């Protein structure tokens, strides 16, 4: 079985956040299965500046990084390679929304009779959930074209029931497959810092208005002095400068650290008492799963698919417009945060394993490939 992933950016372009990690996890797992050949076609964009280009790393499958010339992923070489790559594939998996590769991939796959899996990665949901989402009219036009051009029988991959309902609302009737992202649960945790009367809040995500970081800044001005906030991530340079200026007025209580990965990310979790993500929209929010996997309880919003935090005793999911964020933050440290983190970690280990995710995608791909073969033979 030959699987082609078409994606605007790919590992190690970790600037673009959670979708980079989750797409790589799918590719890593599926490519290791017997009888599977997997290729990735992508642009070489490592960040917003045209000069930000990925430095490829060895992987167990072929990744072609076409040279980006403009925008997020405008790469003519990607388009040039697309026909032959789609002809080669038994199943085409398209990741991303509102970007250059998506619609041409739909047109070519439809013309060649190739089945398609489409992972919007939260784009459709963000446009619906977030009133301040930019370019809404253009995005609605894209959605209309996607509805017209996608292959018949295309399957929309979503990571939660919440994202599935948004997908149907925006695209009309389309087959859906709900497959949550997986998270790596460390076998051992880094030693945790003693609280020493402090409560260390952590925000780790792309710095963007939809993530609600400004609401968190506002809450910090009303929280007691023993609350501190460490922010990890990067984004648009002008937006980051604005946040840094506000952090400079906090007398050291708010600290921006920039992008972080690997051992440095694990260390950031180890120093945190509570992870806060006041996001206006998340299709999954892989960083929530990562925080829980590292034993850190979570406070987030109902615009994420993490409504079960309270049921599992590892955090809270609030209605941000109707809630007092600082009051919610104040309430959680009154509980045993260490025990809450342990319950979250056990939940991740039990329900969000990589093996389960890979098996689900393998079954989806096999079913689509068999249906396409049966259609040709009929």
C-alpha cells in the first residue's frame, strides 16, 4: 500500500506548532507497518521569513521539501511534483486548510480516481469559533471550492467530535473519521521544583491572538504576586514584540522564553505547577495532552475538545467569555496539583497511545485503497 502525504510544512519545521508533530507521528507509525510505502511532499518553510528553510533530518521514509518562494507554502516545485506523486499513491492524505497545495491536490486526485483523506488541522473550526479570525470571506470561498473540487468519497479526518461537527457545518455532508492525536508519555519525569509558596503558570503554544494569551496577561495583573507566568513559543514578530513590552511591565512576573523543543520543553513542564491555555479555538490542542503527559494539570477553555478534564480530575475546561479567568486560576492551586497531574498522566497513557492512532489510520487507508481497487475492478 502506497501512502502519499501532501502537507504545507513538515518536520523539522516545528515553528508551525502541533500539526507538525502530529503529522510526523502518523507518518512515523504508518511507515513502519509491513507492506506500507510512505512518501511526503511538502514545502521547505521553517518559519514566516522566506529565508527560514528547514534543514532535513534522516527519516525512515522519503520527504521532498520543495523550495518556498512566497507566503506560507507557495512552492512551484511542489505543484510540479504533485501529478507524478499522486499517480504513484494508492491513498492521498492532504493536511492543512486555506493553503496552496490543498485544492490542486483535490483536483488531481479526483482526476486520477485516488481516494483522499483530508486533515484540516483545526482551520475550519478556528474560522467558526473565533469571531476575530482573519480573512473570513476569503476562507468561506476556499471552503466552497473545496466542497466542489474534492474527490467523491473523500474522508475528513478530525481529532474530536467537536471538530467533526464544525467540519460538517462548513463543508456539507462528507464522510468523517475521528482519530485523536497521540502523545508520548515519558517513562520518567524530570524532578519537579518545590513550590516554595509560588504558583508557576505555564503557557506553551504558538503566540497568536486566537490562543488567548492576552486574556492571560490581563488575568496576571489581578492575580497575587506569588503567581508567575512563563510563556514559551513564537509567532508574528510584531505581535511578539507587543507581548514582550507588556511582559516588561510585570516586574519579572511574566517571562517570554521563545521557542522550545525536546529536553528544554520537558524542563519547562517540570518547572510548572499549572498549564493554562485560554484558547479561542483548538481542534485538538496537542500541548494540552503533552502537559498532562508530563504530570501538569491543565486549565483551558470549552473551545478545545478537553471537556473531560474535570471528569478525570486533572484540570478544568471553562467558558472563557462567561468566566473569570483569574478566579479560575486561583481556585485550582487550592487542590493537590501533584495528584491532579498524576491522574492526567495516567489518562494520557491509557487513552492516547501512539499504537492506537497508527492502527486507526492504517485501517482507514486500507479501507479506502480496497474500495478504490474494487471500483476499478467493477
